[in-house]
């Protein structure tokens, strides 16, 4: 049985597809790609069917990551098949916990930067959409830093299931 992780931001065109691509690469590097499923979505459906923002694609490709993506909106029914729902900022965390059908589902929602021991006091990955390319680069750096800790936590869960 696979361990399922879904990253969630606002429109699923900037932060969450970036986190999905980075984390998928970490999962593959760790040899866990047959055990861990990685996905992303948005809290809203404004961009459903669109690809990732061109700046997200550019930053991912420059970093050596794949960037094939189609935006979609997170659905409450997904909680039943997900093990972990990773919010990119506090507003997503609140929205997702409110959307969760049960308290147990709400416990599955975590902030990405909670997995970065070097993160500053701000728990959010800022939305780069209305800014310049530098914001996308900073976003990628935050996602990469948190992905290491997230991978360790997921790996522990996956190994725990195998035991």
C-alpha cells in the first residue's frame, strides 16, 4: 500500500506544483517511488486544467526538476485516500482543516515549513504569483529545504508500515 502526500496552495500553479516536483525527485532519489505517491492541488479552482505558471516551470527546469503539471482543485473526498496533506501557508492549513470531514482527516494537514528545522519564525511559503522571478527562486529554496525533513518523516512512516 502506498503512502500518499498531496501539496496544496491557492491555485495549484505556483507553490504546490513546485513542491510536488521537488518532493517527487527526493522520493525517487531515496528509492521510494514505488511506495510513495506525490500529488498537488489548489484550494480554489480558478486555474483548473492549466499548466504551472511559466515562472514555476522555469525555476524547476533550472533546478533540474521535471515540471509536467495540470492544475486542479482539492476535494474533501480525497482525505480518505491521503496520508498527509501539506499546506504551503497558514491560510491553506486553515481552509484544509475546515474542509476535512473528520478530526482524524484534519490531523493529516501540516505546514510544509514545519519540516525545515532552519526555517525562520514565519511558517508560510510566500505566494510568488504577483511578484518577480526572485520570489519563485526563494520559493524553490524554501521548498527544497523543507523537503529533506518531510522525506525523513515520510520515510519513517513508510518503514513503520513495512515493519
